[in-house]
């Protein structure tokens, strides 16, 4: 191992440890999906069942099992916790970064560390590396599959095409048929752009298809045999209906993913856009040229552009939109930017052209701007607005100093060579501020059920059944995970006959007697951050 390789390994290990693993348990599971998926994995582990995902003892067939399998493995080693539930995503993100590094080390030497660190430090990758969900598993398997396909395209080694099929099968197990569908769309668009439709036919390699089927299909067959409703629930409802209708109330405007992709690529957004526009411009200028040998340098950039565009365009058409859907597009932006740096760093050695001032200033604003939401996150989470006065002044002052430093550095003699260093400073600083200085308490208390579960446990002498009334799904699923028990809902007529605890907003205080007539009700406390009360409800009287 050379000194440079050893340095790269230590650098990537340190950054992945900090960006992905540090602070995984600083705040509890948030939203509805994180605690729900974490609980499904726990129930599968308790039942020693690798086939049927279950929630509350009932089959939960919304998603394939790859995340559940990963979480079960982590649970079996470290025990069940919110931190353990997030470890699979952190591992998947790390594998993605390693794959990007190895790809550039083998085929685009010189910027392999830059490419890996750019991938690791994109806001979308960092965010979903801390989430107990399927999104990072899909993004990692799909993106590594795209890299494997290109390596096969450039090297003509069938082993990489086989690896592509293996990774697409894992993507199928991560989040369903969307992985192979997106791969087909990217490859077809690339073939059309380069006028090489034969590459699509060559990709349809029978041993690879059989390998894909051997890995992906056994679980689908097994779960269908055990649960005859699987095809209807998973394929028809959670794939086709989710795409073609607003069945799950995630409707957003058509342009929703434009700001999402811009934010997900922060702090590299400006340079990625520049690299994308430059690649498209060169492709357009040379699209009619005929060569006996393909220009793999240009075609790789075209392929990355197709990879970046397809997920955004595909999910923009969907009637159901969530930010994590386009996570598979983010590594394509990192690949584009790294290739851009490789070419321009080479040109810099010969011509010493400075970075344009508009580009240096624009990038510095975006990169340094990360510090503003990180410093103000407590206000944003609790008050849903930006504060005035001293907090805003401090965050803007820090942003101004960082931005000026980045712009001056990029405009100096060091130019693009300093891009990685000066851009990662605000990224690391922002994460440290959020996790250790201002953010985690507000996030935990306001968005997670963990503190409320602790309060409920403190008023019990032994664990009682728990019911909710009029609370959000996020709070219900969070309590399900942290108390590891099935939660019943009063509004559905599910009132436990035995004594139990009840969580409800204050406005429902006078409705409790109607739902549980003739039963003793004792107010126990109020959880202010989420504005809910909790009560003790006595057992129902035995009929005479």
C-alpha cells in the first residue's frame, strides 16, 4: 500500500465515521417511517422470520426486506435501539463512498479521494445515512450498479456486468422494481444520446438475468406463497397506485424535485450544475462526429448526466412525491463534479486559469450558507420560522466570514486544488453544531417519541397497555417502537378493557369519557414540546 493510498484510506475512514456514524443516537427516531421500519425489523427478529415483515403481529407488506435483514443483523449483535436501527443506512453510505473511490482509482485516477469525499458530504447522502429507512439501501445498490455497468462498458469485462445484475437484484430487494426500472431508463437514454442502441442489447446478458432472478425472486415467491395478498398490496398499491395516484397523500407540484435536488447536492450544487452544463454543451457540439472508437471520456460524462436526470424526471411524473425518492441521483452529481475537477485541474497545470469570480462567490455562498440552518435549527424545529436578533446576526456573521474565506481561497493561486478543503470545513462545522451544540435536544423533544416514552415509563410501576386518541401517525409509531407494544387508537373504537395509559391532545380531554364511559380517568401530565396530555384509564367494570 502506497503512502497516498494509506492517506486516502485514513481520510475516508475518518470522514465516513464522522459524517455517517457520529451522533446516530443523538436524537430519537423521527417521522412515521423510521420507527415503523425499526419495529418491523424487531418483530421479524423476535419471530425468527426472514420472509414476512410484520408490525403489531400483522403482515406489513409495503416494502421488500433488505433493510429489515440488515437491521435484524445489527440488532442481533448490538441489541435493539434507535442507534442500531440507523446503522444499516450508515454502512450503505460508507459502501457507496468506497465504490466511488475505487471506480475513480481504477478509471479516472487523480481525483479518487475528491470523488469519494464529494459523495460523502452531499447533504442528501448525510441526511439519509442517518435514517432508518430503505432509501440509502436503494441509492447505494443502484449507484454501485451504475458504476459497475459503466466499468463493463469501458473494459468489456463480463464480471462487471454480472456485478451490475447482482446489485440490481439487491436494489430490487431494497425497494422493489424501481431499481431495475431506473437502470433500464438510464441505459436506454444513454444509448439514445450516444446513438449506440446496440449497448442495450449487449446489456441483456442471459447469465446476468438468471443471476438477477436467482437473488431477487426467491423472497418475492416465498412472501407471495405465505401472504396471498402480497401482490395486491405491494405491487398494485404501493408501487403502481403510489406512482399513478395520490393514494398516500404525498402530492407535490411537478417541479418539486428541482429544489430538492438542488438542496440534496449542497454544498456542491453550483459546481455540479456547471459540470452538468459543460458536459451537455460538449456532447451537443460533438454529437454528430463519427469515430471508429468511442470517446469513453465524453461518454462517461454523458452517462452521468443521464443517471442524474432520469430519477428526477421519473419521480417528477409520479403523483406521490417524497424527498428520498431521488436519492439515487445524488452520486451521479458527485461523479460529474469529480470528472470536472480532474479535467480542469489538468488544465490548471498548463494554463493556470483562475476560477471565475461568479463561480467562486456563488459556491462560497452555498457552502458557507450551511452554517445558518445548523445554528438556527432549534428555532426552525420549534417555532417553524427564522428568529430575529442575536441568533440570526451570529449565524450570518459566521456565514459571511466562512464565505469570504472560501471565495478568496478559490480566487487565489490555489484555485480548484483547495475546493475540497475549503468546502468540507463548513460541512464538518455544521454537523458538529447540530449534533453537539444546538440542535439535538430540540429535534428529540419536538419530532421524536423517545422523550415522551421516557415520561410514560416514569409514571408506571409496570408497563401498561397504551392507547392514543387524535395523535399523529408519527407519534403513534414512535411510541410503538420505544415501548415495543401494539398501540390502540380510541377513534377506531379500540379501547382496551384493562387499565391502560392514554395519550391525547388537550382538545380531546372532554371526549375521553364518551369513548371510555364509566371508567376512572386520571390526568397524569402534559408533554409540552408536542402538546399532548397523558392519562391513566381504569379497567372496565365486569358485567353483572
